[in-house]
C-alpha cells in the first residue's frame, strides 16, 4: 500500500478509535475511583502523560481547545488526584475499553498492527509532538489487545500533532479550524461560543480544506519509514478496531 493511500485510510478510523475511551463507561468508572468526574479525568490523564508541566503549558499543547479551558481542568484534576495516579488510571481505562470492545478481532491482525505502529514510532523524531512523546514514555502493554489499542492512541496523537502543524502553517486559528471541522461538531465541546465564530468565506473554507490535504501529505511522508506490508497492516488493524466500535465483543 502506498503512503498517501495509507494516510487517507488511517485518518478517520484512528481519529475515532483512539478517542473512544475518553468518556466511555470504563473511563467514568476509573475516574470515580479517584474521585474525578469523567471530563476532569480526561484532562488529568491525557494531560498527565505530558509530565510535570505547568497547566498553562498543557493548555497550549491542547491547541484546539479555547484558551484557558484545559488549564482550568488540569488544575482541578491536580487538586483531586496525583498526576501519576491519574495517568495510570487513564491508561487502565484504555485497557478496560479495549477488553470490552476488541475481543472479536483476529489476534494476528492486532499483532501486525502493533508491530507496524511500533516500527513507525521508532522512526519518529522526538520533541516534535509532545502528546506523542508523552504516550511513548508510558510502558507498552504486554497484553496484545491492550497493546493494539495503545498504539491506536499513539497514532491518533501523531496525526493530531501533524494536523496541528498544518493548521499553524496555514495560519488558521484554533477556533476557526474547529468551526470548519466536521460541521463544527467539536466547536462547543472545545469551549467555543458564538462570539468566537468567524465568517465562513470561500477563501477560508478553501484554506481549511488545504490543511487536510497538507496533513495527509505530512503523514504520508512519515509513513515512508514502513514497508507496503506494514502500511497495509496499519490500515487493516485500524479498520478492524473501527468496525468493532459498532459491534463490540468483549475479550473472552
């Protein structure tokens, strides 16, 4: 499989799969165990993998949220639970979600996906995408189902980091980018209000569409580190996990 086709086929499945545990019943339960609501638990876990950063710096890295929103959530999370504990429970929630969802997938598909993702991760330059680095600093699960989902999360963060690079290069604001993404589905969820909306001119829409093309090009360049077979393994694994979201099968 060529790099561009692979990048295109990974975008939507991994974008959905990698975030599906954030507000899942498993995350709710794990958060309650350390007395954090699920939204604060999300900030504590995903933000926590970044290490002992100032809350304002974490806010900056979560680029597509309204300025200050993530910092507030992180500060609330830190007042409720130690960062290391929140990260451990965050990763535990991912494992719980994987066990409840991906039991019907051929283990060989998951193993090949994990091997290809690990190879891609090993080729990446560290220091470019903080959230990617943060998850890579965590131990890779030994359980094959957990491991495949861990790598799905890492690859979602990778595309997110590459996409952020493309948005910044085009000079589009975070609010405008969210407004023009998926019909504005995440605009309110990311803290934006009507006052943050911009006029959707043909020129701005074209620039936002160009960002998506640029994101694919940038991802395709990274995927050059893999063989055709490894790229196919990524696509097959991502498709299998994405399909399992609609018909989850618990691990026996």
